[in-house]
C-alpha cells in the first residue's frame, strides 16, 4: 500500500512540474521570442480562407475511417489465425510465420504501400489505390497483432489447459473455450494501440494517389496559399484518435483489474 501511495504522489508531482514548465515555455514563447504572430496567424490559422471549402474533407474523412476499419479487421484476423497456428508448434508453419513477422515488422509503411501498389501489377495483380493501402496496412500490422495474440495465448496458465484435457476437451475446444476468452483480456489494450497506429498511418495513403485527408489538404494549401488546411486536418486526426486513446487507457485499467482477479 505504501509503495502504491508513493507512486501516486510521485506521478502527481511529476504532472504538476511538467504542467508548470509547459506554461512557462508558452509564456516565454508568446511574450519574449519576438515572433511575428500576425504572420503566424496568416500562414497557420487563416480559417477565413477555408470558408465554403470544408465540404471537400467530408469524403476523405470517411475514406480514412474505411481504410482504418478494414485494415484493423484484416490485421486482427491475420494475427489471431497465425498466433493460433503457432500455438500448435508445427515447425514449418512456425518458421514461415516467424519469417513473416520479422520481415513485415522491418519494412517501413510507406515503402510497403509503394511496393504493393507499383510492384504487384508486374505479376498481373492490379489493385485500386485504396485496396492496395488496405492490403499493405493489413499485412504490416498483422505482423504486430500476431505477436500480441501470441503473448495473450501464452499468458494463460498451463494448468488450465491440462485440466481441460483431463475433462476430455480436444485442442480446438480448449482453444475456443479456455484459452481465447482469457487471452482476449490481455490483448484488447495493445490491440487498441494498434488501431491508433493504423489511424495515424493512413496519412501515407496520399503517396499512391488515394484522395484522403492529407492529399486534400495539400491541394487546398496550393489554392489558398496557406498551410491552414494541414492544421485543420491535424485537428480532424486528433478528434478521430482521441476517443480511441481514452478507450485504450480505460481498457488497460480494466485488464489490470482482471489480471488481479
């Protein structure tokens, strides 16, 4: 109990100190940096020039949500299937899945998107730009979710698995009714973190011509002569990601309670 109280106090003190330092920094930046704030407002916060043009971002906004949803769905499906397969210790399959995880965790997202979109047509597979981004992000983050599900499965006590076998349950029933329900409690928080990463990574879709938020912002930037559209898009991404961040933190707290129970 004493250690918990000390940690709470230290965390509270750190938050206060950080907040004070941040306020002091902004005071210095506002009043003593000699910055030209009128020029700053004109270039970064000139929302007057965007009046009547906000509708341009409606379609890209839903496109980002679409890419994020399908990428997360397929990445989770890939991760779950591969983690379950690895649990049965088939040597050849285990080697192939391990190679996949190592390979795709080593490739930058932008490089993978460009490769899928421009390289696959050489073997006769022509994917629309949006589908190529979904495929790239699914493969990329599938490597991460594989390790997340694998750690969740490995966290289940071996004695419970042995007890299920002694009750006459086969491997599939043990996985379905004993292992996966308990593993899900462990994997949900890191899976929400992957969702956040997917949402952030969708911004690279513009490199293959997907008309998403960044692409539309760059187009409007050239029209109005201001980077305000990029600031507006940043705010949109913040509004999309903030609820997921809050959900992730709450799920993490609940998973700690579940683990203690």
